[in-house]
C-alpha cells in the first residue's frame, strides 16, 4: 500500500465528463489498495472567466479580493470531484486550502506556502476516504484566502506530497511525459522515462511548460518522487523525475533541447568600462520589476565596452525606455534592441563528464549558417540566442546531432 | 451615525454594472456617516449554473459537497463588490460565512444559524471599512461549509443585524416595497409604508415573495427593524416592517390581499368519524415529506365524514398515490383531487378589533358568483380556496371592497 498524491490540471477536469473520468482513475488506484490524495485545478477557462469579471468591476482589482474571487474556481472542482467519486461508491471528502490548512504568507496572488497541517488529511485517509484538495490556494495567519499564483496547483501537489511523506506525486497533464523536445517541432522527439530534477528545472525555466518551475524546485528540495503522466491515456508510466543521476552507463550526454521564443535583446553600446556600470544599467530595470534573463558584457577596448541582455518581449519597450532615460547618466553611446530573438538550449547532466558538447553545438549551428548572437552556459546547460526565424531549424538539427531521436 | 445592514439579492448584483451601482449606493450611505455591513447573494443565474454542474457529475450530489460548490456563488460576489468599493475609494473587506464566522448546525443545504461572531466585523467597521459578507452560507463545528437553503441571504442579513444590534436591516430587491397586492393583477395596488411582522409573515407564507419567511420570523424574534427597498431606484423609503401595530386611528382593517396559485385539493370521502382518523390519513403523507397546507374536516353524518386538505401541485400525484394505498386500511369510500385551485387571503392586524371582515369577504366573492371551496382563518388572516380561474377577479374585487386602492 502506497500513499499517492495525484494532481489534475484544468484541462483534465475541464468538463463534467472529464471529472467523472478522473474519478474513475482515482477509484482504480484506491481499489489497488493505495491511499490517494487528489489536488485539482479550476476547470479550464474558469480562472480566466473570473479574472475577466474582476476587471469589469475595478480598474485595478484589490489583490486580497482577487484571491477571494479566483479561489472559487478550484473550490467548485473539489466539490464536483468528490460528488463524482461518491457517485461511484468511493468515500471522498473535499478540502479548500484554508480547510487543510495550507498556511501561506500574505502575498496575495503570489503567496508562498509556510506550513501544511497534515493531521486532518491523515485521519480521513486512515478512515478509507479519498481526500480532494483545492490546488493553488491557502490561507494566511489572518484567515484571509491567498493564492499561489498561476500554475500553483503543481506546487500544492508537491507540497502536500512532502508534508504527507507520500510515496509518489503524480502530475497528470495533457501530455504523457517529458519529451526530448517539443514534438510539434521535431516529430522524432522521444518521451524520456526519467529526467533529473536539475535537468527538469532547466527545461522548465527554458519554456518547457510541462511542470511549473516552483513545484520542481520544491520537489527537489524535499526529495519528493515526482512523475508526469497523461490524464487522457490509461497506459504509460510517464516520466519520473529523479533525484539521482541515472547510473546507466549508456546515459546520453544530452537529455533534451529546450527553447523559448519570448526573447528580446537589448544592447547598450559604448559604456565606460568601470566598476559598478552593470549595476547602473540593470538597477533601474530591476526596480521596474522587469526580469532580465541572459547578461553578456564583452571585453573592453579603448576603455569602453558593449553590454547586452535579454528580456521578455512584452517588457522590451518599457526596458528600452528606462535605459534611454539613464543613457546620458551612464555615459553610453546608444541603445539598440531586437524583438525577434529566440533562445535554444541543450540540457543534460551528462555534460558534466563529457567535454565537447559546446563545440558540437556551435559546429552544428554553423553548418546550417545559423549565427549565434549570445551564449550562456551553466554546469548542465548551454544556451544560445539566435534570430527567431532559425528556431525550428536549430532545434531539429541539434536534436539529430545529439542523437536524441535514436531510442 | 447608525449601523446599517444592507442585503442585495441576485438581480441587484446580476452583472458587473449592477455591482458597481450597489457600490455607489453603499458609498453614499457611508459618506452620510453610517457604518455599513453588506450581505450579498450570488449573481443571478449563478446558483442554478452551479447546481446544473453538480447534476452532471452525480445522480444524487452529496449534500456536504453540494454546499462546497454552491457557496462559491456568493464568494465571487463579495470579492467583486469589495473591489468595486475600493475602486471608488471606499475601504472594504469581504468575509465568507466561515470567515465571519457564522456557526451553523451540520444540516447541509438547509443549515440553521447557531451563533455569529461579531467581533471581527466590529473591528473593521470601527476602522472605517465597509464589511461585505457572503449571504446564504456558514460553517459547522467541523469546519465544513454549510448553506442555509435558497433565499437564505435574507436570513444572513437579519441574523447579522441582530448580532450587531444594527439600527436597521435593509433588504434591497427588484420591487420598491410591500404592496397591498400584486400590481400585475391589480394596477391600483398601493405600496405600504409600514406593515407589521405578523402581517408580513402571513403575506410571505401566502406566496408574496418579497422576503424569505424565515428571515421575517428571525427579524420578529430579535426585534430587528426591517425595511424592504428597491435597488434600482434612488428615491423612496420602501416598506418598514414594524414590531408595533400602527397606532394611527385611520389604520385600515386590512393591509393586503395575498394569493397563491400553487394549490391542489384532495378530498378523502366517507371516512369513519372516529378518533385518530386525521392522523391515519395525514401520517403517511407527512412521512413522505409532503407539506399539507389547509386541512378541513366536516361534521359527520351517519358516522362518516369527508376530509379535505391542500398540497402543492407538484406533490399532488404523490399524495394521491399514498392515500390510495391506505384507502382500504382507513375505510374511506373514495379519494378525489383537483389540481386547479388557488388560495386568496385578506391579511390585517386590524381585523382583531373589527368584526365583519369575514362576512364582507364572503359577500364580495358571492356577488361575483365565485364559489368558496374551503375556508381557513387565523387571528389576522382569512383564506379561501377557490377555482383558479376566478383568482384574478377575486383579488381585484377584494382589493376594491376593502378600499385598498384609496391612498
């Protein structure tokens, strides 16, 4: 008998028929003798509907009240799923975040989980019930409803699995696992049986939207065995996210190719090469709550240097405006920007012990005439920024060069 | 400075525009120096949408989980109204039933309020905030969400007014007060400035749907000053529901004419006139949870009697089936029924001191050739059951005979 936490996202519970299918799947696990805790999101479209309502009544909805409204989406799903379970003879009990209780800080719309009281859930599990918990939400010390931010249901699932010391946390989505890259771009992309937390973190941070990045961090930190599965297929083991590197000698050097289209490049030309200049450039941008991704500073000549960074496309105009405002102050010659950038990354823990990954990547791209504009590396990842029009080509040739389609 | 509890029903908060109008009205009261607690229902249509969802996932939705789902309707409204208030510069804070906390028993879908903790609300009022409370819901001793049953938002409003010892509880609806009768039937119907609790109870129980009957009982019991107003008109004092009879010498004998179309008559013919026979007839009907309204037993002749009662039309077939089943056992000759009945009542505390109301009522109906099938009286009400086709005529002639159109 195992204790399993299962998380079902918005599309998996998108309508009454799908909710009944989730109930059947949960019932099957319980019939096998497992204790099951289910975490659910709002039915797909519901959160957007609620947010639209709030925008109709207030120009800038109060964050506390926004959480009151938006948290109803998951509350509806937990009630419906419990009814569906009871309808097929499975005893079930629902919990809102506040009822669990999942105590968070008071940062409405992006709260962080502080503690989880697992006692009431354990009592219900021991009494033979399936426990259904609303994802994405908690309660603060004042008794106000909080939400964890979009995608927070994954985090709820992992946090509950950690608090309950569950044997496994299963994340059900509309894909059947983590792939070597997006199969829409490379049809030969292969589902991975396992991937390490570190690799998953890099993949998630690079735009692979299977799991919310915070939940992966959380799972890694608390050593929660995490598995990604499809809620629309009955078979398949999905992808297991492991703490340990695979000890298999045949372990590939690269696990996957991640990419992100949402990149824009800014270059500050001819800034004086002196201490503190990076802070003078990036400080005002950070103060405006703009996330800067890649940062490159070239060696100087004649005492001045060029400074480049990437931001999300939606932030580009604002960031350029801020930099134009400080240009004279920092003594820069000009600000240039380019909206049509993309980032492609090869990810794999194997590159720690295999030199030559970078050169192989650069050669592969060069052979296709793809110009690399920026490069950034970490211990298990090499990222390049290229012109967006080469994105699909770059992903395809790298996937082939690193032999990811060979099963 | 007064403490006012205002309750807005589903049509009053039926869309974002109306919610913003409610916010403006609340702001006006606060600007006059009053402390305001607002109780809101779900946006109109929302509760039905949620109930429809539950029926799609389960044949017989579990009552505890039904409350979890349905209570989200009011939760959305409190959040939206608080945002709208803050958007126009009025500090506001929302409370779910559980957050207040409104402690109820555990009778899911029809819970009764046990206690209300007024301390947190008072703190917020004293801090200059408008407090917005979700109607219709509470929490039981186990922390489970409960609902008070349909129309329960009126009860929440009155119960809060009682707990806070509010100066007035204002019920905003889509009508501008309590009328002498339904203006759709009698265009001359007049809005009453005041009506007593007893009269209001009789009017409500007879189908006048302005206020939920439980809330009127509650208000009478706790001496809450209750006022019915329109949420769509800016002017008007509505109708004040008073504990005391109006001491005005010109007080009319009759305050209003109430009616109910949803009546069906059952007659059990030729039952032996012996002790216990009424229980033998009504016991099985009550066991099937069918509410019996009027009950008439005629004097007997030759040791047998006829026994008549009225039930809601929707219950008629079930009730007749039950009585057919016990017919032989109770020794009745036959069961007759008629679906097309209506009840018309004249209501007024004035009839306590004015004899002759009944005879005037019967004479008026007789002059129009309307046959009275059943009669029932209380201290402040006379009801007759007539053929439904005469309903409008009866209401009109009675309204005129008792001079209710004379302002």
